[in-house]
């Protein structure tokens, strides 16, 4: 692609050098530069892409993009073209869209944002769209998948160059609809273009990521960007039972489809019955059943149905899909066994997600609830005592352990959790494997064991290394050894 074509999408820029060069690839990682490449010097939180300009040029970059604040400090060299822009992150996004020939125009793009429920909604929507005959791709927390291909996810919402490159591959392979989790980080850091989405779903908002956002309002404003940028022919599917969700219609041009259980909404749901085996509920005036457990999953189904209904998916197909949904990996995910243990693994790692998980468990329990949980290191410390208080209050026995401590001392994280715990119904077992074994060892008939925090993850991030660790595998081993 000619550099002149790419520059047309940049808006305001200053070019030093020739514009008629052929660009063979683009990247913001100098290690990936190939001959004829365009290197984008994106600033980071701990590093700056301008440090790697020389490396990029040595590897064959014929053009580089950097911010205008460097225009007087960096001297152009050789036949390399230098493009100076106001914001290199936005340039990264615009160049990605252009270089990959605007793949969002060739698919129906559905974004899902919120604190909890995003992954489950993507799985439900994927099932609904496939049942309706659409070729569907997913970009999410667990993996990126389409046409039988499964790629392990590195980020919930990856870098713009990766996103639009993947969208182009999906579109070229025949994918018609892409369902994508959209994180607050991605919106804040301009990894995505809100105007590219045909549908945007808002699930809910509760405390999380306050290590990145300064407060809840800042966190909400990052999410809100998705809806503010939608075109008037797009649809905003919004949880009307969430206080933040109710604010969104005043800030979007899109057609609003709201859903709720408690409040009035275009798509209304209500719970009939809950058990560890599934849920009966009304949705849009008709009765449904699903093996997914809990009120929170009814919300996830309502959100997914909001999109399905507007697309025109037949309600008979919706009913068939909802009744046959399998547990989402790591989301109230039962550890199958023949010994009668009720053990579930869940990704809940925020106070609100834990509360919802425990509300479900309390509504279906016949005996005690034993909860194993911890908090991630190098993340929002303010939620740690809140999580401790929720688990202690809503469980019969709480077992505090390590999650992904990262660079922090696991014992210090546990001390932060304990600040919110005032009762004596908790145990402290820092080793996660030991904690899971202990929970299953003390579990009796009809007890529910919840292993929260890591869900689908098959690793544990320690200070000096990452090790293989899968909660379901460990729980299965414990059941076999103890039971």
C-alpha cells in the first residue's frame, strides 16, 4: 500500500521525506519490522517507542510515525520518511484501519462492554448467530476464534494493529458477524474506533481497574466512549437495572434497546426458579429454561437476545439455543465428578462479581457455602478488603489464598483482604493448591464449594515466573484423592 493512501486517514500531520513509498507492513514493535515497513512509535507507560527508532530503521523501516513533541529533538536520517502526529495512539488506530482495508465495513461488528458478563454474552451471542446461519468470529478474554481457528488471548481487547489485522482475516475467510469484548483500557487507549460498531452492549459497572482509572466516574467515562461514538444507525443494548446503564441513552445517537428484570424496559425478564442445575425465567413475554445458573446469567441472556431480536433471529432458534447452552469456561463452571461434590470454578474477581456469584449460591444452596478466593497483585488494592467482606459475609467458610500475585508479596495481598474481614469463619492458606484441597476436604453432603478469581485461566503469575495452574484440574485431583 502506498504511504500516500495511509496518510489520507491521518488528518493533521507533518511529513518530512517522500510520500510515494510502498509500505509492505506496519507495526509498533521494532522487533517485528520488515523491509519496507512503517514503524509507529507509540508512547507507553514505562517506555516510549521513540527509543526504538534506530532499531526499526536498521531492520528496514522506510517510514516512521512519532508525536509532534519530538519534531525538534529527533533528526531525520537517510531516505526514511518521518510523519509527525499529535497522538501516536490515535495514528496507530487510524493506520491499522486503513492498512487492513477497513475490515469493519465487511462484517457486522458487535461490541460488549461492562465490568461483568462480557465473556458469557459473547459465547451466548456466538451460539445465537451460528444457529441463525451466520459465520461468526469472537474476540474475547478467553481466546479469539473463527472458522475453526482458536488463538489464545493475550489481552481482552488487543492492540489496534492486531484487532484490524484479525478482522481482515475473519472477513476474508467469510465471517459475517464478529462479537468482541471491549475493555475500558482499549477505549481509553484508543485501540478501537467506536464508530465502527453496529451494536454495543452494556452489561453493568462496578468497582474494578481503579489501579488504572482514577475513580468510578473516570472508569464509566471510558466505557461511555463506546456509546458516544456510535452512529445513529447503530444499536445500543443497555442494562436498565444498572445505574450507570440508565445514564447512557442521554449520551448516544444510537437506537437504544434496554433490558431489565427489576425496571421497565423494552426487553423484560423475570425469574421463575433457580437451582444448581439451571434457571427457569420469562423473557419478552415467553417462558425459557437454561442450564446456566443464576440471575446474572438471565441478564446475560437478555442482553444477547436484544441483539438477536433486532437482527431478526427467529424466537424458535433463540429458545433452542438458550435451552442447550453449555456452561461458559470458568463461569459458574461445574467440576464434573461422580462422587457428589458440588464444586464450581468462577472468574469472579471483583466485589460485585463475587456478590453476584454468592447470591446465586445462596439462593440454590441446601447446606454450606465454602469459598476459596484471593486477589491479583499489581491491581486495584482498594477492592481487596471489599472482596474479603463480601466473601466472609455471604459464605459459611471463606478460605483466603493467592490468586496471581505478580510482583507483590502474596502475604501482603492477603493482609489487605483481611482488613475487610471481621468474623472468625475464615482460613488463611496462601498456597492455592492447598487451599483448594482443604475446601474439598471439609466439604460435606450438599455443600457448595466455589473456587473464585481465575476461572478459565490455566496459569498462575508469580513474581519471577508463570506456572501452569488450572483450578478445575486441581479440584478434580482433590476430589479423586480425598473423595
